């Protein structure tokens, strides 16, 4: 059994007990969060929602909030003597899928 959830403008295929890194959520460690289910596959077949499946629910536990590795971005303009370096660390939330209900 698996489900396709939507969070942070992205869709993820998830299974039970899977650990997943998603865009930062407004939740603390050990909180329980629910995700919108776009599609769910069971032994009976696949149900696809328009836009979400009615009665389907994916529950996950927040393991931690953090930041990803630093990405360096450099800009340069020739003949102007202008250059600069920027850094960015994308925040994320690490979650573990606890249950999928169809």
C-alpha cells in the first residue's frame, strides 16, 4: 500500500514507516501532522482524487527540523569589476510516515 501526498508544492510517493525530507512545516519535534492525499493504492486498486481523495489520510511524526547543505552562488559582471558570492541553506522537516488510511 502506498499513497501520493502533497506538501510544500511538491508531491511524494510514500509508504508506511518511510522517512522523508519535506519543505519546512510549522511543527515541532514529536508533533503529528496530516498530509493531503492526491492518490492512494490499495489491494483493491488505485484511487485518484480531484484534487484530493475523500476520506484518505496520511499521518506522520516530525523527527526534526533543520537546514540542508550550503549552496554557493556567484554572480559576475565582466569589465565592471563586480562580483559577489551568496550562500543559501534550504530549511527542511524530517518526517516519518506512521499510517496510511484509505
